[in-house]
C-alpha cells in the first residue's frame, strides 16, 4: 500500500509552523514536528493538533546532530520544512553567537544529515528579506544582499552555503522562500505588530495606560502567515528547486499598522510632537497611549522594505489573499478577545 507523504517541520511550535502543520495535514501528509525542550509550555499554538495526535512530536534541537539524525530516521521525510531559527532581529544583536549557531550551523547539520539519509529529500529553507538589508526597494531574487543584523547575516550565510551551493554542488532539491514580514494573531508578542495589537487591546480594556515603540516611520511589506505557508509547500512541488521572494509588493509604516489596528477596535489616535517627543493620544479619552523610546531603536535599521513577488506569482501561481487592513483588523480583534478572556 502506498504510504502518505511525510513532512518533517522544524520550528513547528512557532508562528509559521502552527499554520503549516494544519495546511499539510489537509493535503494528506503525515506531519512530524521537531521541538526543542523548554521549561515553559511550547505547544500552545498547536495544542489542537498535538493532543488528538494528529501530528507526531519529536524532541530535538538544530544544535544537536544526534537528535536531528533520530528525527530523520523516525520520520523518514519526503519533505523537510526548516522553519526553526532564532528569528528575532533585535535579540540577534544581543546573542550573535547563538544566532549563527542555530541559523547557520543548524541549517548545515540538518541539510547534511537529511541528504545523507535520503539524497532525494526535498527541503524548504526559511530565508528572509533581512538578507537584503537596506537595498533600494522593491527587492527581487536578483537584488544584491546587504544585511544589517546578525540575524540577516546568519540567514544569508545559510542561504548561500546550504541552499545555493548545495543545489549546485550536490544537486540537492532545496528551495528557499525569501520571505518578507508575515504576521498573524499568534505572532510573538515582542514583534512590533503583535506588541501593538496586544497593547492596544489592554489599553482598550483598561489594563494598561500606554506602550512605547522605536522608529514608527520605518516601512515594511507585511503579509499574513496563513497565506505564506502555502508558498512554502508550492515551492517543494515544482520540477526544479529554486528561490522565491514571497511578499505582498506593498509597504506600510509601523504608524500605518498602529492606526489601522487601533481603528479596528474603535480607537482613534491623534499624533503630536516630533522625533523622540512624538506621542499618540486616544482621541476619545485624551490620554497618551503611545510614546517613543530610544531603547527600541535598532543599532542598524532597515528603513524601507518592500518585495517584488512577481516570480512566485508567475511560477508558483501564488498570491497573498489577505490585505494589510484585514491583517491589522484580524490581529487587533483576536488580541481584544484574548485579553478579555485572560482578564475576565
Ligand atoms: P518563530 O515563531 O520565532 O518560530 C521559530 C521556531 O524555531 C520556534 O518553534 C522555536 O522553538 C524554533 N527553534 C528556535 N531555535 C531552535 C533550535 N535550536 N532547535 C530547534 N528549534 C528551534 O518564527 P516564525 O515567525 O514562525 O518564522 C519561521 C521561520 O521563517 C524562521 O526561520 C524565520 O527566521 C523565518 N522568517 C520569518 C519571517 C516572519 O516575518 N515571520 C520572515 C522571514 C523569515 P521555541 O518555541 O522553542 O523557541
């Protein structure tokens, strides 16, 4: 009897993993997830898949070769989605060695062990628009790399050495999604979009007075994670492995996101002042709810990031379905519900 296709997802407990796992289950895959040990509960995003045993959890860490070998031997994957990473740009400045250990050497361990076990395995590597740094937007697959952070640097090295080079040298079927920012209601709370929606929800419910941000005029190309995981899968179904920019093609500032998220839960923000003195007030209450703090500015900032996803559109037939305003509204309303539940 023909067995189901098998997928091994590293980083299954993260934002993208929690969208990719149900997506692949729906496609009929047997889904395995590599999870590292944690002293707190790492499963809250995928509880509804883990408890009824829809997915199989394998303990392991990209820093530990034996655990990678065990996960590969147990799952016998046809496809590997390598989503595991230290994925926080700000934190990567504080722990650059750990960043390179996971995001570069970890990718090397995984690709080498996977290729040894099965030279025909198909691998998706989560690359990032941060590899372009401050290039002139829009960025496509031919834009020169110019990273500005340890995170971008670690991802770029992995992209060059284990994606581009292993494809050329070993004919390995490895693809990368050069993904621009993608968000969702389960984004980490220290990512700016989620920090905004979670803080706004607490302010709306009287649980917080204000919150602080860094550069609110920096612009990003923001999409919805639920849309982006489909592109990952599509890449691995092509005849040939390749790299694809995955983006919406539209950019908005942090301020735009804040205004859109606030509006979605009936908060109007009035801005006044300049630079570090700028504040955002709640029009209805007259209270200051947003302040600027130098602490949240990055040592090196990407000012404007916008992708050109025309190759993915042409070759994969992939397009984002969720608009910027829909995304902001989805996140703001979800956090309002969450905070209401948590505090009732
Ligand atoms: P995320 O929510 O931070 O998830 C990262 C996952 O990696 C978590 O499950 C984490 O486990 C796991 N992990 C970290 N270190 C590990 C290690 N040493 N061994 C095994 N697992 C480890 O990130 P995401 O937003 O889902 O992003 C998924 C991937 O896409 C990442 O590689 C990221 O760099 C890349 N990417 C994301 C975006 C975006 O906008 N979201 C854009 C471009 C590229 P714990 O739960 O234990 O921490």
